[in-house]
């Protein structure tokens, strides 16, 4: 939770509010890249922290990655902060490839890493959807899996804070993965995601969140089945009010106090990692609750989708075909 940060006083000696991960161990990153970092003249604490967070997130997928079938091509799509320099991006990409190769079995297939700009979640997810339908030829054939990553840290005492409450986080999701047999490791795979049609016309900013959420719910299960909402908003502000108004109107039976997860309240501003963290939390909540979850992202690029646990999605498919 955000609290006064003893490691980050302002010019007057007052402690800034931040959501620092107090137990984060960056030594695993600095040991791996100490010499390379020195040669690249990289002195960015926030960079080390972001990579260490990404390593921690990958730890959660260790079992699933190691149970991929032999010679599976791993397509990695990694969202990183736009302010990282070219040297920092190159350094980070080299570090990530080493991290992944150390986690995979010796007979694993090639690893391809694509760095993505921090432009929002919608474009990336719709591209992944196209790939799942066979519309993407970049995989080159054969068995492949898609790993989606994001990391960021806005906690950097060397620079002025870029958010009212700086936070830091990373996420790692195995979005598409072939099964090597029935195994609990694949519980980590992303829950089923509905792909709502975009609004057919521009809408006023004050209606954007509402209209996009309405489209997502129309493409998903009945609204009465939605058990939770996950959003990137904080406790107050225009975006928070839009989200609350949207939930009250579209999901009137939902208990906002108990069933709305506001990431901005618990974690501060997570930078470019925020959307993927929200998607990961929504996916986990959907599988844990065995109920659909509305993912609702406010801001300059509002976006919404419904996540459903696999068993619910399968039942709906069987019902529609019978």
C-alpha cells in the first residue's frame, strides 16, 4: 500500500508517498548485468527495480514454462517504458533472453523477444487474438507459445516523480500455450477473454468508459454473472468517477465496496505495467471465483473486456452449439 517513503524525501525533507516494493531484491539483476551495465554507463535504479520485478513475475510461471512441449517456439511480447534509452533496451533484452533460456528445458525451441511501446493494452491483445486465429505468419509454423510481459518502476530518487503516487510492478502471462498433457501448471494460462467490437463512432470522453464497457458486456456472458470488476483507477478523480458510474448503471447488482478492485488505490501508478497487471489480476480472479470478471481500464485509452473461467466459457460454447 502507498505510504511515506523514507528513501525518497523531497527538496524540503518531507517524505514522498510511494508504493515501493519493500522486499524487492535487485541483486539478482545487478549480479547478472554488473559488467554489462558498467560498459553501457547505465546508472538507473528504477531500471534495476523493473527488471527485478520482471524476474519475480517470471518465477510464477516457472513450472508452466518448463512443461511446454519440446522444441516449442516461445514468442515473447514485452512492454517496457518508453523513457528507457536504446542502450537500456538492448541491455534489458539481452538480460531477458538469458533469464528465459535458464528457465526452459535444454530441448526448448527458439526464443524471440519483441519489445513493445507503452501504448496501451488494446492493440496488443487484438494482435494476439489475430495470431490465435492463424492470421499472423511470424511464428514460422510449428508449435509455438506466446508469453506477454510488462514491467515498470516509477520509484527513482534520481528523477522527479512522474505520478502523484509512484508505484512499481511487473506481470507475466502465458497467453497461448500448447499442452504437454493435463497438468496443474497450465492453471497459469490466461482465462478465456471475450473480444468485444469497438464502438462504431467516436464518443465524448465522459462517456468513453461507459460505452466501451457496454460493448464488452454485450459480447460476454449475462451481466448478472459478472462477479467482480478490476480497474486501474485510484480512489478519486474523474476516471474513478466514470468507472463507478459505469458499474452502477451496467452492473447494478454488484457490490462496489466488496467486488471492485482498484489497482491505483493499492499499488499507486504502475506506469506501462498497469494494464497487464490488471489483466493478470482479472484472469486470476476469474479462475479463483469461477465467475466472469469485467476488466475496465480508464485513462487516455480506455479499454474493457470480460474474462471468463475456462469451465464457464466451455459450457457457454456447448450450450450455443446444442
